[in-house]
C-alpha cells in the first residue's frame, strides 16, 4: 500500500466515507513540513507530511488544535486524523478557504476570549514543539519558575550547545536570577495560549472569520501571546485596541514583552543561527537595564 493509500484509509476510517484520494497540489509557506492539499469524497483536506520520527510532533499539534477549539470566538481547524508508517508521519486537517477581508477587531476580541479560558496551573499535560525545537510544558504553580526553567534556561542551554557562550550565557544567567523583579505585583492567570502567534499563523477565511493554526499550545501569561504578535511586524492598531478594550494589559507589559520575545529569538538562533544571536544579546541588555 502506498503512502497516499494509507492516508486515504485513515481519512476513510475517520469520516466513514470511501473514495479514492486525489492530490490537488502542494501548499507553500512551511519550512518544517511538506504540505499537500487533497480531495477525498468531494471534500478538500490539508495534509502535513514529515519523517515517521516526527509523529509525536503531529500528535501534539493535533492535541493543541483540539485544545484551542474550546474557544468558539475564533475558527480553529478541525483535525481529521494523525498517522504514520515506517517512513512517514502525517496530519490531516480541515482545508481552510483563506483570503477573506477579515475584521481585526474580531481577531482581537477572539484572542481575548481564548485567553479567558484558564487552568489552575501553568504548562500543559504534554510536551510539544516550538518550530522544530522541543518545548517542555511540565505543569507547575509558579509562573516565574516555569519561564525560568522551561523557557529561558532550556533555550540558553541549547544556545550553548550551538556555540553561543560567553556574554550571552553570563548575561542570560544574570537575567534568570533577577527575573522575579520583572513580575513584582503581577501574577498572571494561566490562560490558554496559542504559543507561536506570529503573523504567519493567523488568517481570515473567505467569510471574514479569523482563524488560528500551527500552535505550540500551553497555559501561561497571555502577555506571551501578545508579545509575539509584535515580534514580526505586528497585527495592526485595530487588533490591539480591540484586545485591550476586551481585556486591558498590565502596565508592566511593555518591558515583559521583550522577555517573552527573547524566548522566540533564542529559538530562532537555535534553529537558524545567523544574526539572531546579536538580536538576543541586545534584548538581554535591554532587560538587564530595567533591573539596575
């Protein structure tokens, strides 16, 4: 049985329909997975493909999408099935009809509604990935400790393995020690987070409804999601005004957003190298200047 016959069998088992699978063409935009649009029994589906060793990444993504579907104010793709054989792993999802002229106010209000979904602890019940990097989500009661250990320390250790020692490590260790000072008087709720919310991971459907995809889900400070929306271009003034009107941000957010985005810049260094190291060092300097 070929790869596509196996995927068709999985879709048939999930949907209760029988049909031949037709490939409709590759979909661009991904740097980690191959992506293909297919048609099965008259319905289009979106298929992500990778090596069989990446099945846990796809299972975690499917679980993350299902977690986000608690929020009805945003459209979250429906997961159809996840599978693998000895060579390949696949994730099959609803195929979204993108390209509508959406309302950024609806996106801002929808994200605030998603962040209103909370848990008693920070983290999540399982690990997942941020890009291609493992992301540990061990549940705990202390947000600062969670961010120190499972976000900053992990990325700094990985950067050291990738050759970034010296100044990055010494200043990174100092930031870890002094991190609680950035949270004086502020204890965030454990909000449901998308976790990788840059401009490439949201869109509008043809209907205009906002949609989120490609998550790195966990429960944590909602500022972490908002910070990343500002990292690569921003989501527009109407989006931020709508979010703040629905749930105003704390006055300490302008400083802490640098901390939260430092995690992503370190991760980009660890995945891609290059100029991200200098950007991370500049962000560390900015944060430490706030602690003098």
